């Protein structure tokens, strides 16, 4: 089977992990965590980077550091991974799911503006499938209403908005290093920021709220959200190899667009303000019936696929609670899908995928 995603692990990663094992540096203690944080901060262009146990814990920790809590609302795109809504719930706040644009699959600034209330405390732009959100109008809204901006860049390592790396634009950026992400540590996350006060609070809350000055003295109720040194060792190698990984991701995306250029299908658009990194290639078809026929054709060709994210406002934990009525996210879910997008995907494998896509369209 041609997989929908796979990590690219080399001897470089193995060398660093072997060093950890031989030195017994397998817990969060060890030099690789700090090196990973330093290298990732440089990669994103921020003053600070804090490694965490997952992308979800990075988002949660960021909201905790921003003092998001009961009575607050956080604006979240309706089309994204459910952790974006869940972390708001963790804080006792209310997620408000708003619509995305059909062109980029990311937050619709007008929908955000329409959803603002006196209770709105934060906006969570998600750079979905490696495509940057349109940050300038979102930052204008945040400035006007004094809102915290947490970028979910879990799927967008290396993407840029108007030349600025995602994760360096809002108050904080949050990344995931799950096994299928552009850069991976198997499981893990990162918070990036330039804010000194937020950096201090993230440091405090990430290690069970323990004081930096007094051992086993805990100043607040905190969380055990640290990354292990072995995971960080993989992360160091991945960041050092980021350019070649991103180059292969671009190759895969360009090949899909070239081979499906004449087909009745469209991908996320690429406005002049965006430099995507193509975590997933997500075609949208003319109808749900065509999409379903393509899924069947790909399955017959032994090609793994997956649907787009199910709209959050209609997920069981949130159904009936949302005060907006997203429609574009529902339509994209019905007509879109993810194609195999790993950096190791060969051109002849992409050709197999594209032939199956065309067969599905023709047989719909």
C-alpha cells in the first residue's frame, strides 16, 4: 500500500538516539532537549522555544500561560483537528467554531470579526495542512479587541506568511512532532514566542508548577508536559535536515498539481502572501459523489487516503453548542480528501495515485 504519510528517518537521527541510550540520557534531562529548543527557535525566528510532550499540550500550556479560563471564549476554525477545541475546554473556556475560506481552508477573517463578543479572549488561527492563515487581518482584529493570538502551526513547519515563519507571528506558536508531521519526534510539541513574561509562565507550568529556585516547591498547579531527551535527539536531527525534507514535500505537491492540472479538481490556493509547506495534499472535487468514487478507486489501487477533518461544531462533544453556522467547512469535508503526501513518495507512486484519481472521476 502507498501510505498517506510516513516519516523520513535516517542514520543521522539514529546516531543521536544511540548517543542518548549509551549515555542513559533517556528522561527529559540531557543536552538534546535544550539543543532542540535552541535550533527550533532559530528555525522559526523567535527568542524562545519550549519543547512539550505533544502539540496538544503546547496549545493547552499556551492558553494557561495567557490566563484563559471560565467565562472566556476562544475563536477556533471549524475545520481542524479536535484538539484545538479540546484545549479550550481544558481551561474551562468556551470554543467558538467559525468558518474557513474555500480557497485556503483557514480562518475566514470576516467570520472571525462577526463572532467577536465581549467574552472573546483569544483567536487560534490554524495553518491547516501546511497552508498559512491570512494573519494580517486576524492580527488587526486581535489588536482592536485586545485578544491573545495562538498560532496552531502543528502541520506547517517551515511555512511562511509574507516572508515571516509561522509560529513567529502571533503571541505564541504551537507545533506538533507527531509521527506523520513534516518534522517528527514520534510524539511531541513546541511552543515558540518572543514574550518574556509568557516564557516565564510556560517554564513554570510545564514542569508541574515547580519553582526554579526552590526544589519540590510548587507555586501553581502545573502540568508534566516535558519532552524526553531521546525524542529531542530525533528532533535535533530533523531540524538539521529540515531544508531537504521541505524540498521533497514541495516536489510531491508540485508533481500532483502538474499531473492533475487538467482534471476537475482543485487544491488549496496559494495567494502571494503565502508560502505553504504542503503537509497534506488535499484535493476538492465537484461533489461528494465524485469524492467517494475517487476514494473507492484509490482503495482498489492499494492507495491509503483519509478524509478532511470532520467539522468541529458537529462533533458529539460540541454538537448544539455553537452560536455560529459554518457552511464552508461542511462543504470542504464532503468534497475533499487527503492524498499520500510523505517526503519519500516516488514519482511513479504519485503517478499511480493520479491515475486512480482520474479513474474515480471518470467512473463517478
